[in-house]
C-alpha cells in the first residue's frame, strides 16, 4: 500500500515541504502520530492553534453552532457573528470590522479600502523582509523576493521601506504617501521587531502627512505577544488592524478592523465574501477571545513569555558560538542561529518537539497560548541538549 506521502506526490501540486509524520490527532499542546508517538507542538499550526488542539470549549461551541447552521451566506447577519465581533472590537479598541476567511483576504480587503480612501495616485508602503500573504495584493506588499519571483506584474504603486531604517523612512514618506503597512513583529521574516526609534519617526511622519497606518497583526496579534496587539507596547493606535490565524482557534477566520474614519468608505456591494465570518468559525473565535482576554490567558503569556525569553537569552550566553540572537515578546520568540536551523528542527522532532525554522537560521517559537511552564522547560532542556550535541 502506498504511504500518504507517496499519494501526496501523485495527487497534489508540489507547493509544500511536508513534515514526515502522520498525525492521528491532537490533545492540548500535543500532536499524536499514528504510531502513538506524542509531540509537543511549539509552532501550533503557525500561530493558529492558540488554545492547542481539541480544546473542550471550542469543541462544544463549534458543535452547538454546526447543529444549528454551518453557513447562511452574508445575506444574513447572525447572533454569533455579532457576539464575536463585539468582543473583537472591544479588545482591539477599534470601531468597525470586516470578516474574512484568511489573513491574505483580510490584507486584500484592507488594500481595497485604502485605495478607495486615498485614490489611485498615492503610494502604499510596506517594509523590507515582510510577509503579508500569497494573493496578488498581499504578495505585492510582501517584500521577500522568494515569494514574488516569477509572478510579476504585481500591483502598481506599492513600495518598500527598509526595515528599521529611519533615514530610508524619512526619504520615502511625504505628501504622496497613502498608507504604511507593517508587522510590528515580523513573523515569517524571522521574528524581527520594529525598533522604538523607527516607530517614533513613523508616528511623527504620520502626524505630519496623515497617511493610514496599518498593523498586520495576523501572526503576532490576539495576545500572543503578551498584549492584545504589539503596537500597544508603543502606545500606537493604528488606523487599521489586520488579524487572522489565532482568532479562529483553528478554523479559518480573518478580519480587518478600522477606526470610525472608514465607516463610509465601502458602499453596499463594493466588497464581500461567501464564507468570510462563517458562523462556526465565529463560534470558535469567540471562545478564543474569552479564554485569552477574559479567563486569564494573556496574563499567563506575559509572565511565562518573559521567563521563556530570559532562559533563551541565558542559553545564548552559554552557547554564543551557536546562538546569535534571541528576539520577540510573549509567545512569539525567535532564536537566530549562526548556522542553518533545519538540522535543529529535525533533532527537536526526534526528541518529541515540533519546532519551526524560518528565514533559514531562525528557530521560530509559537507555542499554543495554553502552554505551561513544564512545557517551556521541556523545550529549553531539549534545546540545551541539542546545542550541546551540535
Ligand atoms: C504577518 C502575516 N500576514 C499575512 C499572512 C497571510 O495569512 P494567511 O496565510 O492566512 O493568508 C501571514 C501568514 O503567515 C502572516 O504571518
């Protein structure tokens, strides 16, 4: 009989490099393979599974919703969409929402909203090394070449500012600027934080020229950083926040959230989606928001995230020839190695931990927000053993 990996080669377009384990099911922070081996998942479906796997409250909420109706179309507004969105706007301190199925769709909608608001001439900027998604608008914003090469022509009037380069920022921003979109902590790019100096200048220029500031919080948002959104660490209020991944607790859900300034930009029929804001996804999302913001998870992430980062920095001191830098906040952490990280990921897996490496040399740590100190200590002890053996 053919393995699922052989079948995958026959059946699918070859876009993914699959992890060579066959998952049976998930439980909390663990994934269990078909042989019964248990893995602690420390990248949680790329920051999606904020409450881990098979969280009983998500299972209950989703089951109840699906037994009423799975989908109605956006010709209807439903109770669960309203309940979820009220909470999402409350915790993001924003005024209006549009719900999508994914991050990239939320970015596309944001681009459409910006274009309508600022007109065709104004320039939209993102930062170098950024990742904003795979559809054409989001891909144009994405600065990393490997995601765009061969797909040109891309969207016009979109440019990039060098990450954390204050001089470049000053050179490029002027009265022709319509919007600046950034990940306050770049995820795919290697857990790179926007610097305080860069953000200070960005806000100064925003006050001068009045461009739209967008936080792409798809990866670092919804409590993962120890605050609801990373921009709160800098007392910045963006005009638009884009969220996805964790807000669906494992079901496909995204959103862009705006201030009152955007209330009348879209007219009825100018933007839409068949599935976006699906009721079952909203039911799961509501549980995520309750657990993170109302039942103490964010405080736990804050406390344990600081402990985790400190311990990683201690490892860096012990292994300065192997670890170049430790970055990030809360449960979005990156350990930049001096060499490629693929071998580390493999060793982690053998030891029963699923880790991720991004931008070749950065071990990207995105545990479920429900992870406890024992889970973190297991990761740290395993990492130390791997560092000693390499
Ligand atoms: C910061 C950021 N923006 C956008 C996206 C795209 O989201 P999606 O894969 O849900 O389309 C991602 C996905 O990794 C992301 O990390």
